[in-house]
């Protein structure tokens, strides 16, 4: 029985197809802007709640005192976020949808001490690349609003008071594979509501309302921090938690921590904020868990709403596309 001679391995520049044919080497090319935005959207926009988070971030940065979120089909068919902030000047509207165009930062120094919720200038471009989006905005000195269609780039007069409306229709219509990963309308709505509540807990001075299919499903009026906690988490959380207010070196930690008896089976009542930004940080959650170590057993989860205030230069918020993770300069 004769043995076949071993074949020489193919070079990196040419790979064999199933038939043994050699594929020609592909040249390196720059990707088109729309494809770059869709790649970015894969990191920034996971589901309708991601869009709600980014748009509410922008509304808060614009100085809004009232934010209204209107959803259709759990946000899959339509997301409309309206605010009464400062608005976007007509000449800047086309820039708003360009990648890495932002009013939040100007230099590396600004990036290292970010004080706004948004700063990348990437979210709107990413959202527009995977949906049918438009922006309507009016500044205080404008005679009327203007609407920008993201697909055509067409600007037209519009009717609205001072502030901005961003409408996102048919999320992931241009990337059907991504749309298949979305859950039921009820599940996506629940995630959108949770996104609004996370913002609401850190900004009790701002009013929030959420509508779904034309029905009001959540309304949070401006008020005190304690009232907002009660509105979002209910009387039970207030009754079974204690106030926390500590100054530890350059850091202040305040909020409410639940009593051991109020521990839950899920970690759904754990809210942590760094300089007003909701974060999920393993370092912080481990620290909190350690504090409860002697009084909590098994898989019971403590309840808490904690606000950490620290010099922005001591924390890096530019570590994750969704801005939900942070890195402390001196983590120990």
C-alpha cells in the first residue's frame, strides 16, 4: 500500500478551497463609513434599551428638565425620545449624525476628565446605520424647528418647542440577523423601562415619562432624592434600608443600603453610580459583597443604591463602548 506524499502547507496569502483551488490574496482596503458605523452599532446598540440609554444620556447632557420616551412594540418598531433641552442649532444638525462628531469633548484633557454622560460622538451615527432615524430640534433663538432625515440627509422645517426629538424606527431593519436575537416585545419593554429608571435614580431633578403603544406606563415627577428612590423602588426598599453617607479620602459614598433581612434572590436591586453614571463594576460589587459577608449566606443578594463621587481625573469612563464599565486610577 503506497503512502501519498505530504502536501506542502499553503501560505498565508493563499488558502485552499474545498476543491483544492488557491484563492487569490485579498487587498487591504478602507471600510466605507456606513459599514464602520454598523460595526460600532454592534458594540453600542444591543437592543432597544441601548438606544433609549444613549438618547436619554444626550437629553440629560442638553440640560433637559423633562424627558419623554415613546415606544412601539417594545421599542423594536419605534423609539421616540423628546426633551426640553437647549436644542441643536440648524448648522450643527448634519454634524450630529456623523461619527465622532460631539460637543462634549475637544481634547485628550477633556477625555481624561469627562463630566458629561455621552462623549464619544458615536452613538447617533451607529443607531442611524441600523435603523430609519431622524432628528428634530429647535434652539431658543430659532423661529421654528428643523428635521433631519438620517437616510437622505434632507433638512426640512418642523414644528416643535425648544428642545430635541430623536425618532428611531424599525431597529435593525438593515441587519436582519441582529433583529432575530431580540426577545419578545414585553421583555424588550422591560429592559427599556429599566434603562429609564437607572437614569431617573441619579437625576431626581428631571421628570421622566414612558409611553408604550399610546399608553402611559411610567411617570416620574421631579422631586427630592428620597422621593425618587421611593417612586422607583417603592416603600419596601425605603423601610428595609438605611442611609449611607461616607467621606473616604478623595471619595464620597452616599445612598441607601438594604438590611440583611431585605436580601433578594436576584441582584435586581443593585444600583451603583460613579459621578452620576450608572456602572456595573466588579471591584465595587465585590467590596459591597464583602461588607455583607458575615450576615448574608448562600446566594442571597444585598439591595443598595450607592452614589460614588470622585474627581473625574481619578476614574476612566472610556473603557467600554456602552460606557457601563469604568476603571479607577487607584483601584486599591
